[in-house]
C-alpha cells in the first residue's frame, strides 16, 4: 500500500537523544523526589494494558499522573498542588530548555521531499512539542503535530497512534511511523497496523544493523541516518 502519511517522533529522532537527556537534567530540580516519581509514573504507565484514563485526553492524563504521584487517598486540593508543581518543574521548564535545537543533517531536505511527493507530514511525541518544530526549522513542513498526552496515554499504547489517524482521516496501513525507539515507536506502530522505520545511527555498522533487525522485528525498515532515509525514500513510501 502506498504511504500517504509519514509521522515522525521528535526527541531522539529529528535530533540526537543525548541532547534530550542533557536538557532534561535541569528538570530534576528543585525537587529530585518529584522528578523520580514523575519518571516512575511514565515508566509504569507504558506497561499498563487495559487501564483507562478518564477522560481520555490531556486533561485526564495530567489528572491521572498527579493522582499517581500524590499517592492514594489524597484530597483534590493536594492533587491540584501536585499538578501545579509538575507544570512549573517540568512543562514550563521544558519550554525554555527546548527553544534551541539542531536537527540531524538532511532532516529538512527529507521533509521537503516528502511534501514534494504529496505526502502528509506529522509529528508525535511523548513530551510536549511546544516550540520544538520551530526550533528545528521544520514547523512550516509539518501538517499535524501532537503530544501523546492528548490521547490520554503514552507510547506504545495504541491511542496516540490512532489519534494521528483519526485527525488526518487515514488508515493506519497508509502511515509510515519513524522513530528511534523499538519499544515505544516500532512496537506501538505495529500494534495498530502502521509501517515503521527505525532511525538508529549504530546501523552504520553492518553487524549491528543485523542485530537490530533481530532485536526489533517490528521495524519494517532501519536507516542509520537521514542520508540513507533520503536515498531509500522511494522504497520506504512504496
């Protein structure tokens, strides 16, 4: 089936993951304890199957997150305070931290080529997108972008991937999802019937590429970088 939409993960996919990790360091303060609880919640929520977020949207996700971090039996006032602390320590901090980013080489060239071919370009990230696409210099080329929290869940839950399809009115089989994580991106895309491409710099080594194919059978293709992606674009869209 011909690909109609190419959806990109952002952090670690459009720019190096080490940059993400470095910029997240500052959100460890002023409360390391809150940061650890926040990270633990996001780890746990990725493992859950059949646990509902109510309502299934960003508001519901943020409420569920705050309730988990606060602990059982906490009052609404306490949960609201946790929500406020999360906003200030993480989300507000990230808006400043990610204001300046350098994309991988050829990212814009690849997106321009996709647009030239009539392909819809989307972006989906587990972290708030805010001004990241503008900082990367590709905001004008992305037709739709969303944070997975808007679906009420995080990858690899099917909901974020269905959100993209529902908004763009496209069958998952006509979507190519591009990401840097097998567990979150490739597995999640495969669950809903999307095609997928893993961006993995280590794939430049043939032996490591072979190992990646074995370790991540969910990936329909593996590209070491956007130079290779650009070279294989006809194949990837076919």
